[in-house]
C-alpha cells in the first residue's frame, strides 16, 4: 500500500474540460471563488445558519458550551491575558461610540434591578421613609 506522499502527482490531478490538468486543491479554490461570485454573501450566511441549526438540533446546547469552553482555554493559552484586555477595551470603545453614555446608565439600572430585585423609584421612596441610625 502506497503512502499518500508516495502517490504520483498525476493521480492527484483532475482533467479540465480544456484538456489541461489541475490539482484538486486548485479545482476546489476555483469552484469556491465561482460560487462566491454567483451566490454572494447571503448564500453563505444562509447555509451557515442552516448548518448551525442542524448541529444544535443534533447535539444540543451542551455541545456548544463544551466547544466554547475548550476554545476559550486554548485562546487563553496561546494569547494570554493581554489579548483579552485588548479585545475588551476595543469592544468597550466600540459600544461607547455606538450607544453613548445613556446606554451605560440604562444597562447599569437594569443590572441593579436584576441583582437586587427593585427599581430605582422603589429605592428612592424606601430611602425617604427609612430613618437613619446615628452613632452615639
């Protein structure tokens, strides 16, 4: 049995309709470029979404959690803390430019409500009715 590296180049070539030959990787590259030209970005978005939905249905959310965890560990090993600091800073700057300071107020308020289970208006009214204890 021949190993792949020992196979002749001609066995890995494909005949084109014009009589020449090209490697399988070249044929795939050319086919991919042609598909991109004829179908456009939406085609790739659609097939990617359909593939993702099929994988999610077959393997469930635990699968995505596990591959995300593994990918995060690998990224941390290869890039380190500085990488995460840099992408976090860039993401924060982008959000700030897109949404402005009012957005941060709103998400802060929503986070506080979710954490403490009360709205800002309840907090204010509660403060006015509660007496403060003073040190003696």
